[in-house]
């Protein structure tokens, strides 16, 4: 059972996507990273993560992001942006 963890997720693979698809690819990379490291059934990303990725547009996502992860009773992972990162 996963209680609560903080992960720093590298998003450098998103930089290999075409320029106009980089933020979309960064969201996918976050989901893949969390699935790989938590072995969960599903992932729910908070809107604060989405806003942080897209704040500079589709072409320039951040190179890494810090995320706090908690598992609910259904085995689904809920991810939120770490406080002070926005």
C-alpha cells in the first residue's frame, strides 16, 4: 500500500516530440512514469499539474516537475503538484 510520496519526474523525453506536441507528450510522460513507479491501476492528475505543464504553451513544457502522489482505497493514484512549485 502506497501512502504518500514525492517524485521528481524528468520530462526530457517530451523534448523529442515535435514542437507543437511537447506539452501533450509531457502529460503522457507523467502518466507513464507514475504507472511504472507505483504499479497502480489508474492515474488521476490534478488540474494544477496540467496548468503547470501548459503555462508556457504547447511548445515549452518544463524540463522536470515535482509531484506528490497518494493512493486512494480503490487502488487509483492521485497526483498533485508539490506545494510551492507553482
